[in-house]
C-alpha cells in the first residue's frame, strides 16, 4: 500500500487502472564501447601523450620481448590506429579519434545489433514504468475490477510510425538506462519494427488529501511527471486519468450519512456535526492529534483518514483487531458506498482477504451494494464477473443488491457482528467535480458495534427488494437473516 507522507499530505486512496499497451519487436543497430587489451590501450595512451615513439621505447616501457612487441605493433597497425613515421610510430587520424577530450581515455566502439521485445503504452508511446523491457500478459482476477483507459486511436492505428519516432528520440536513452549492458551506447539506426500482442498493464497512482486550510483530495502524478522524456512524456496518460476521474459520479449525500450516524455512533464522528454542516477541519485536526475519544470506553476505538484500502484504515484495523478473538464462525458484513473506486484493484482484494481472516480460515462474507432497481440485472452480471468468475478464492461468499435510497451512498459500513464495526463517510466537497474526503472510525466498543448493526438492520428491512447477485447462491431469506441477526456483544480482550 502507498505510504503516508506528512500531516499536510495524506494518502487516502489509490486509483488503479489498466494502461493500454502493445509489445513490439525492435531490431536496431547500436554503437557500443568495445573492450580492448590492456597493453594495446596503454600503447595508445603512450603514443597519444608523446606524439611519437620507437618500437624499442614501447618494448622497454612494457617489458616485452621483441616477438611480443612485434605482435602488439601488428595488431595496432592492422586496426588502423598506428602507422610508421620518421623511423618510429605515431597515431593515425583513426587512432586520434579514439580519445575523448574530457577524460583522455581511448574508446573503441563497434556497431552491434539490438533485438528486443519492447513495450510501449498506446497513449503517450512511452515505456511503461517497470523493470521489464517487454511485458507478458498475466491475468489476475483483480484486473477484472478496474477500468481501462482508452487508447489513442491515431496512435493505435499508426503504431509503427509512432514507435519509430519515440524510440529514435529520448525513449532509447531511458530504455538503455534500464536495460542496457552498462557500456555507453547510442542508437545508430532502427531497422525493423513489428507490432505484436496488445495488452493491458495494471498501474496505480496515489490519491492524496492536502490539508492546508481547505482539504483538497486529488491524484498525485509526481511519479509519472518525473519519469521519461523531459519529465512530461506521459502527460497524455495524466490527461486520460483526469478524464476518467471526472466521468465518475461521486457521492453527494454525506449530510444524510451523518444524520444516520447520529442514531448509532455514540458521537464518535457525529460530534463534529454542527447545526448546518460537518466540521471537516475539526474532525481531521482531532484525528491527526492522535487523541483518544472519551466517548467509546468499552473497547479499542481508532479514527482514520482514508478509504477502506488506505494505510490509515489498515493501521486502525490492526490496532482494534489485536483486542479481539476473530474466528471463522464470524460473519463479515460489508455495505459498499456509492463510491466509484470501491471494490476495485489489487489493494481492495488484499483488504477483503485481511478482514475475513479468523483462526486460520476465512469468515463468511456478504457484500451489500445499493443500486437503482432497473440496473439490478446488468449490475448483478457485472459484479459476478468481477467477484466470482475465474476466482479460486472468493472475496465475498454472497453479494446482495438493495435499493440505493435505503442508506446514504456516502456511507461505507464494515461489520463483524459482535466483534467490531467500521464506518467511513465520504465527505462531499462543495465542488461536485472534486473527490470526497473519506474519514472514519473502527471500534470494538460493544455498545457501538451493537447500535451500528441495529441501525443498519433498520435501514434494510425490505427483503422483498433485495436481489441475490451470484448464480446458485443462498436465497435472499437466508442472507437477510444473516445480516439482521444481531448477536450478544462480545467483550473485547483487555490490552496487555
């Protein structure tokens, strides 16, 4: 997971995406430094320094026999670096050209063939950030959950020309820095470019909250801007990411979320609700101060800034989990927010598996997602493809769709009934194009866990409006009972 930086800039989420790319077979001619025998190198240095010397001078200088000196001179003359002059030896023009003015060492180069599989993205025609010159498509189930950026149609249809132009310019330097053999190399010519397989590369960028007065959440493009040609070669990728983020519908009902919380969170987050709004700055200041709440006394309670895949959430979860006895007999109930980044990516997979852990086995997990009734069929197929098909181990045993207006879309609720409750509110910005600020708490306080579960059950009372997502899954009645069964609270273990 991405690391937090400082109190003025906090990683609150990660945007994972698929970058359209293609592998290309490139055959090029490159010039490389060629290693030369040490005696030959020093002979050239002597002649370069003295301008002229006899064969006897070289023989004496290196302690060679007459026969060895003859072989050395033969090699130098056959290479065209030395010629006889005025009864002695001097460098030819070719020999003089071996010396760089900067360091005075002779450099011999040769033209060699470069035959490589090279990957280019189909937006900026740059090398993807990575450690392999040519990627092979490796399917991972989480890749089904994340969105792919659209390839540039003109680049995709004229890929060979764009790759030639890109590789001819600064991209070759970047390629050689990453995958060269350590000897100074320059591109001499590109002789052949063949487009091969099209692929999608899973990539990610951190989403950070800048906390300087007004809290602004936005993607951090530092790594993309600092990589590649003149630091801006990947700007088309940045533009595509921003277009994708602007196309999402961000939750706008955080005030409804806080009204719901007021009935069950024992003033943990709702203490920051004023008569007209939520005091986000006061809430964040409280969380960053590290102070403990006096409102939850019967168990560990932690506050955090970030989504359920953020480091802030996982750090808070780890602190609470230590005080509990989690078993495979527990249930995990996860109410998804109406938040476009929820449920997507490798980090979400890791978080879901972590939250299901219990004495060596995974607890039964149910995900509940609000959706407009006309979309139940299409949404159900999409969720089945994302979270069930081609997965050896499921993230959720069952998924349920319920009417979107049953509970505020800004709320994310994670419950292990009788054990812990986590609530995240995605606080809307006044600008609808701005990303929301996720703040939340996780608690093992028995009364809070009970009341959050009870409030959730009260909000989802219409079982006739539930739709079971996975084919051949448990019936709605069974799932309804699993969600609404509220166990007697279990006292958390005392901290050692």
